[in-house]
């Protein structure tokens, strides 16, 4: 026989907040939270108070005023009558452009240098370690300035291309290297030009599909289809056919010397090139070390096993070692990409108008709205960095070890 | 309830801080040095000389103020500022005054909350090009690449000028005068634009100044002058009247050599300036001989001009608009009375 009694109802008493271990942790956390909130409230109100005393009020209204200044590289339409917000966007796009170019180039350089640092060839190995040590241990600002100064000092000014017997001439009559940047031909799309582009893109997709199909076939049946030339043919032949069938709707606009500068074509600014290469070779040196670490983390047995199956060394690297090494390489790679994006703010050293140059430079200066501009600047960089992190984390989870 | 008390205390603290910012004069006297913002280096206006001493036309204004306030023209801490950092430096209190060929504009005076105390150089924006380009007028500059110091009024004038004349151009933004010079000489830009006085000073520092010409067009008004923070009128008055004393001294013929003689034998106005009649100095919170020391520090306005940027110097600027009103210029010091 049993008598069931209700379990004793715990009644909550205020003293339990301190005496009962179940609640004490919460009490202290709450106190800590209040302290932190108070600290921030103090800092915030102090800031607001001092700003008011100095006669400054936080207002973002200046973003709607005309910017009144010009920018030398604009990826979207911009003139000096557009507002400061538009100028900031031009800066954001310039930041994104140089970061994107530098990330790609740094990755390529880094992977090559990292693999070659483990080469069996003594000379190659030593050259790569010199590269890594030299570039990793000198501040990136110095590299930016060195490259920019060398470009302005060594390359000819546009006026050197002038005259009957010019001191400098264009490469293939189409590309001009000057100390103001590189002028390259610009494709002009006439009616039908976009059709050619579309066919070409479809061809590229088709080429990848073919490679996939061939790989599947190889794994399923052991039948080896040729890979290289059919893929190339699928990518290019239809596009070329359409190009000629539509009467060559894409033409090139060559840069030509007119007035003070080259006109026509696309001008890749010297400041962009300097910043791009400096960031790429500097960060490339770090990535090389990551890649080396990643490769060394793959156990030797893996490559020995692959070798015993008869795979050649570069196939071992591509098919066995690198895919496993990626698990180690990708997480630090994300932070290097973020570093490139943030280091691109050194652009002002060479007069490249990135976000720091437009919003954090000229706009800040001409409007005197320092706090608002810096806050916006922080928000922009934060957004860019978090986006890069998010994208790279998705990639990371796709290469990371699948645990089941 | 508690929060209200907390915020109330903050308000009191904030008010105290606000009051403290209005005592620049006593702060400077207590510190014993004047923090004066100058350029990072523009020969003739402000640049370190061979001995590492700052020297130049703008520097002389700092020294005159230090002489008036601290009895010692060398008691100046020079803070080099770029076009971008100068206003933050002044607004934050890092410097007490800014004497850095800064253009007096509405926005800077009203919106940025500064106080321009006068004009020590009437300037205008000009263009410099290499002679080899064969350009004789700024209207022929369509399509040119232009080096420009970022964060200056010249940047906006340039955009206005090319827009008004329907010309295209490529701006090359540059941080300091030295970098601009390097870029310009390497041919990375066709044109360098800044205040005409700055162009003259930069050109004077070239190896072959004769290979470069300053174009005749002056595209803007650039009244350059020293400035202080808004809200401390006493300090503003000290700097304003020190500058006026230098200008008035030239008008009345007070020079660094005859100053003692003028103090005893000069006209009543001269005696008031030099402190032998009336007590103008005490009204500024200074002693009677403040202006005498300021003038003795480097001479009157005309002497400073001639020594640092005048026609006998490599910079070779003529007085032009910067002559006394009696000589057809714009310099006109209000009466000392």
C-alpha cells in the first residue's frame, strides 16, 4: 500500500536568488548585464552630451546633398552633381572590385607558392621560401607604395607615345602601358553582340556538363572519353559560328592617343593595379603557408597509397592530397579574404577612390560630418566582411569532413 | 529613479567639460606652449629649415601669437596636419589654432563651427603645367589628368570649373603637396592645381622651375587665414588682434628695427598698439606689450611677406591683392582704439 503525496511545492522566496545555487548564477549574470548596459549607456550619453556641447548633432541628412567632387574610377554612372550617398556607393563598388581581384589573384599565387614550397627541387623550394618570407614580413602599405612608385617612375607617360618616332609604343598596337595605368581595348556590343555572349556562356556550361558526363562514364564503365579538346570545342565553336553568322557584331575599340591622354578603350588605373598586386602578393604569401600546412596535414600514407595505385604525382596532388588539404586550408583562407578587404582601405596611399577615399575621405572632409561618416564606413565594412564570411562558410561546410 | 540621478550627474559633468573648452588662453598660458597646426611642408609658408626649425609665412603667425601670449616666440609646438586631418585636430583641441593656408568658406565657418580670425593671404586657385605641353590657357585642358590635394576647397572648385566649361578631366587625388610634386614630375598627371601661392612655392622647389608654367586663369577666391574653434571668443580675439597688429604695424611703419623708437615717439595709435598709451592688452587678458612682442618676433606683415614668400625669395610672389589698402591691396586692419 502506498500513499502518494504531492511532491513539495517549491515556493519561490526572494532570498533564494542568492542562496539557491539554481538561481544564483542568473542573479550574477543579471547584475553583470546591468553593469555592462550601464557602462554603454554612460559612454553613449557622454558622447551625445559632448557632441551637443561642441554644437555637433548626429544627422545623416548630408548624404542627400550634392557631392560636388569627381571620382576617377566609377563602375556605376556618377557625376559631381549626384549626392554623397551615390559617391559612397561608387566607393563601395571600387572596394569590392579591388578586393575581388586581389582575393582571386592571391589564392592562385598562394596555392602555387604553397605547393612549390614542398617541391623536391631545391632551387624552387628556396625561391618560394624567399618569396614567402620577404613578402609576409614587410607591411603591405610599403608594398603598395613600392609598386605604385615603380609604376609611375618606370612606365612612360602618355606623351611618350606621341610623335613620329615615339619613345614608347603600344603592345600589339592595342595595349598601352603608361604611368597612369594600362589602356586595353574595349569590346563594343552591336545588335546581336549579346546573342554571341549568351551562346558562349551556354557553351561554357555545356563544356562543364560534358566533363561531368565523361567523369561519370569513366567511374561507371571505365571507358575514358577524351576530355580536353571536346570541352574546348563545345565552349568556343558555337559562339564563333554565331559570331560570324551574325556578321561580327562585337568589335574592339582600341585606345588612341588624343589630347592629353589615351581615349577610347578601358583604362585600368595605375592605382588599382598597384593596390591589386600589392594585396595579392602580400596575402598570397600568407595563403602559401596555409596551403603548405594543409598539404602537410594530409598523412603521407595517402599519397603513398595513391602512388602504389599508379597515379602520377600531379594527379596525386589534384585528386588525393588537395581535396583533403582543403579542410585545413579553407578556414584560415576566410580570414585572409577578410584581411584583403580590410587592407584595401589603404587605397588612399595611391589615390584609389575606394570606400575610405570617398565616404571616409572626401565626403567626411567636405561635409565635416566625421562621426556619421565613420559610423557608416564601419557599417559598410562590417556588411562586406560578414557577407564574405557567410559565403565562405557555406563553401567550407561543403569541403569539410562529412561526419555521419 | 536611479537612472535620472545618473544622467543628471552626467549632465553636470558634460557642462563642466563644456565650460572648460572656453578657456584656451589660460590653458595655453598654463601649458607654456602654443599648439599650432601647420601644413606638412610647403616651402615659404610652413616647412622645417636646415636646422629643423619650422619657418615660413604661416609659421610666423603662430610665433607672433606665442610672443604675445607667452612672451616667447619659440614656445610653439608645431603640429603638421594634412588637408584631411586639420579640422579634426582643431575641433578636438589637439591644436589651439590652425595657420595652414586654409580657405575661409561659409561651411567651415558656420557648419564646421570654426572662427576665422582674418585673412593673412588673399589667394586664388591656379593651374601649373609643364611648358612642353604647349598649353597657354586653362580652357585648353579638356581631357587632362589633374593632380589635386584631397580634402581641400580646390577639389570642389576644380569640379565646378570643368563642369562650367563643359570639359572632361581625370582627377588624381593626392594626400600631401610632396606626393603631388612627385606625381606631377613623373608625368602621372598633366596638371597640378592648388592655390596659386602653393603652386609658386612648389615650382620654386623644382630642379628646373623654368620648365613649368602657371596658367593665367585664377578660378576661385581663396582667402587664407588662421582659425580657431567656435565658442571661445576671448581666444579668438587674441589671435585676431595679433594678426591685425602685424598688418597695422606695416601700415603705420612699425618694423622690427624701429619698434622701440616708435613706442616712445610714434603717433597716438602707434603708441596704443605698442602699449605705451592706453591699456588695450589688459582688455585681451594680456599685458600691455603683447603687440610689441608680436611685431618684434618676426617683423610686421610686410617684413614677413618679403622674407618668406616675397619677390626676392625663390617663391617670388608679388604683393598683388596682399598689399595694404593704401597701396591698392585688400589688407585693412581695423583701428586700435
